[in-house]
C-alpha cells in the first residue's frame, strides 16, 4: 500500500497558539480554565483536563482564577465580566479572527450592516457577532442570501474556515444587497490550502482518511469535500477507529487532517497503517529509489516517520518534491559508456529517469524544444523549466543553450519525449544550498509571496521560508513591499529530508553591519569629520549612523545656542556632517559633535559689534545680578543690574522677563573672554530732575569783589526798636 500525505494538513497557527498558551499553565497548582473546549478535539481536551486545565461554558461557573480564551475568540463583554469577577484572561484568539473582530467593530461604528458568511452556531461567528452588538446577519447558503432585503451600506466578512467556493458564490449575490457593499475575504489562507490539497489528493487515491474531531467544523468540511471526489472517504478521530478491513486492500491511501488535529494523533494513524502493511524502513542508501511524489504530496511509504504539514510544509511550504525523483546521475551513466559507445554515435538511448544533455532549438511561450540526440526532440513544458513561477521560458533558456534535462516520460506511439530541466536543477540546487549553509556563504534569493508569519523566497530553484523577524534588522510593518525583490540572504536552517530551508536577510545584514562597525572603529579617530544619518532622537541627544555603528551627539553638542530638545535641530533620516570627539573601541562608543562642524559664533565678534553700537536682542536668562541677552545664536551679553534702568532696580525680574526683546548698547567687548557688557538704560535719555537750591541766599547776592552781608546788616536796628 502506498500512503500519501496531503501537502497541507493538521494544526493551524491559531490552534498552535492556543495550545502553547495552555501548555504554560499545565500541571500547575492553579485554577486554570478554558472558555469552552480549547480546540474541537476530544482527545486534546481530555489530556488538558488531566493536567489541571478544565473547560467551562461561561464565567458564571467560576469565582476566580485564570481563563484561556480559545482561538475562536469571544465577544467584548467577556472582558468586562472577567474584570468584575477578578478573573485573569489569557487571550489566545487567532490573529485572523482578531482581524475580523476589528473590521466588524470599525464598520459597525460607521453605520454599516454587518453580514457574516458562516455557521451561526460556530463559536467564532458567535464571538464576532458580539463586536457589532449581535446585530449581524449570518448566512451560510445562497438561497438565504437572495431573500435578504436591501440596505444602504453593508460590510461582509467570512468565517475563517468556510470553503472558498461558498464565499465566491455568496459575493455576487450580496453585492446587490447594498448601495455600498464592502467585502473582506477573511478566510484563513491555511484553511484554503488545506481544503485544496485534500481535494487534489482525493482525486488520485483509492481511499481517503480524514483525521479530526467529530465536532470540528473544518474537519467536517474536509470530509465532505473529499467525499465528493472519493467515495471511499472515512472520518476518524484516532487510530483506533481505522476501518482496517475496508482499506486493507487499497493500493493508494490518502491522508489529511483538520486544523484542530494534533501531530501526535496523525502520527499514531500513520504508524498503525505502517505496522499493518508490514512496512520496514529501507536503508538510507536506497532513498534514491523512492517513487516520485504525486503532484507535491509526500509519499510516506517505507519511511520511518510521516511527513506532516509541520515537517514537510513548515515555514512556507518548502516540500521535498524533487528529493525523491528517480534519476540516474552522471556517475551511473558512466557505467554504460563502453557498451553504449557505438550506439550513441548515432542515436542515444533515452529512458524515463535518465539525465541527458541537449541543445535548445526553440523557445516558445509555454514550452521549450530540446534536441537530445534521440529520434524525437524533447519538450519541456513551462512549469518544468524552473521552480520560479514568475519566470518566462525566455528568462530561463535561449536558443543554442546546452542544458541537462531529466527524462520524465516517453510516448513511443506519439514519438514524443517529456523532459524536465527543473528536476535536474533542483538536484544540483539542494547540493548548492547545503554547501552554502555549511560555509555561511550568502545566496541570491527572490521573494515570491507573503504568507502567514513571513515570506516565501526562492534561491537556486529551491523555495524556502523567510520569517518576518529575519527580513530586516528592524521591525518590518509591510511585508508585501519585499515581494518581487531580489536580495542576498543566508541559509540559517537546512534539512533536505524534510524539504525545509529557512533564509535570513537579517543575518547577512547584521554580519555586514558588524564588519562595517569594526572597520569604522579601527579607522576613525578624534578630530575626524565624517558624514552620517540620524537614526534616533532621545531627550539627551541623537544617535547617528556613521557607517555600520551609531555614534552619540549629546544635546550639548548640537548647537552653539541653548536648545530644549534635539528635535529642534535634527530629524530622523537627516544626513549630517559631524566631528568625532572620541572613540572607545572596547566599548563600541563614539562621541560626536554637530556644532563644532560650524564656525564658533564668537569668532570675529568684534568685527560685527563695536562699543557704542545699539542693537536688539532677546533676554534668555535672568539672574540676581542682571540679565543675559542673546544678540545672535551662541553670542550672549550681560546687562548688569545697574545698567537696566536709571532708577534703582531691586530685582531684574521686577522690570524684565525671559523672551522679551530689548534694545541694548554695547559698553565693552572682550572676544578672548567671550564677554560683552551691555546697557539697556543708555539706549534712552537720562530723565531731567529739578535742581535743589543748595546755595543760601547770601551766596546769591554777593559777588567775588564784595564781602558777604552780615546778619546785623540784614536785621538792622530791629533790637533797638524794641527797646
């Protein structure tokens, strides 16, 4: 029996996230619950129960503790109820479900009628409905959609696990139900891939097994889809339910599993089937004689461990399709050289599985014709030219090129030979990637598409996964910006047996930055003027990239005049010239100055100001003994308290304020000491005061040539008269 595993199957990201959250609390002396069964798999729920994690239907069932929100999500009022009951919530809502909740909340608030395409009884749909005050219209068939009344504005979302064809059927109907209709296809991509892979596989096998919980919606959909194409389709929860008597005689058996089916259950089924069929692990050297995969599915026959979605398609779907190709290597062909020598002088012998050389004689839009020295020319279909679907035949080969090709099929009646260049290139590519993984040498990778958690890139004809955290040194918000781009990357993980390749652009960038950083630290010195880019602003300064390493421009080194924040002078991304103040290679620190690349404001100050000049300035600081006035950025002069006004001033704050513009007179300039004495009062006229009569009347009536008048002369004989 040949067992074929579906290319995409088993637990999805949301389920894995929920299981990971539960694992943190398992086997601990705590009151931990899940709000409803964590996943729709009875075996998993029972295991969690034994490890101390109980399932509850409502928060009313408990008085406190920790509650894990499953991947299906919950309505918003659950959070309020939890706060009232002093219950700690661990939110394991699937990010794709969270996205639906946010869209529903947003458009409901904008006055749209929410329509959910899905199962009204599904916990995900119930939770989403709560985000629009349970006002959503929930539809799961076209007939109900046709009967729907008209609305001014409708917003349509999908349950993450519905079949894609249901969405495509409902969309044109619902488009007519609103004057304005907005659609968000929120079907999880993993669901679509899992369903498509199951359908494709069910069309090629004698019998089909669908593994998953009886109450799992997505598993039930997989079963129905497979049943449409393979009448011998069976839904089982565990290995114990295998219909051994029925499937014992089938030649090819396909296996798929729902999103809530853990790997250990899938493995138990495979192991039991292997044991039943008395399959034994073949020696490693026999691997090259394994049968060719069927359109991307992995053949599990004679393998010790089944290839599941987590292994064969982990991180972007790099499936070891080409590894199991039956092909003769050049070494094997050399063994036939002597016996075939005479024949090959005329017509070479061609058989399926052989690698031959040929010359490209024609390049079309969908195929390439190759002369391989056989009685008929070989044909390479477009999809057998390269593993990169974005390339056209003319991008891969040119007329006259000599290439190696793999003979896939010979049709003697038609006299045609089906060839593949891709298979030969893939074989070589695996070797190349392995070498580059071992040596650390980068590869040139082209990004093909964005997937959950990262990007799919192709290098040397092999597809691999680029995790979001390995795309750049910093956080990348829009991954799709990289689609279609080519860049150098490092192979940070390589496992040919599992078809797993992980690329990292970040690792190469960090390596290059480290190299540049060391070069900078070893070459620059204090006093150098260099250019850099402002990377980050803080309250105390700015970090400037000076070629692979950041140096610090302290706020005191940004401007000759006082500033409150670096943003007054610099902005992120700005190119600037800076002066190196100091370098500490051992600490990887570089001190920089921006202001010292510009002339000092006090240079030639005596050419711009002269004693007696009256100029305008701004009061920048008040002190007990006077006021500092800024004449220009970096040049300040002092108005002593005695020079503020003609009348007595107790405190400068009594008559002046910071920020005030005043006219001042230059009293003194000392460029060497960087001091300028200023006066405010001397810019105005001195007030006129009434002179006191300091002189006596006697001083006013006598002259210099006359003696002063005596008192006796003034009073005369006044005393005599009294007598």
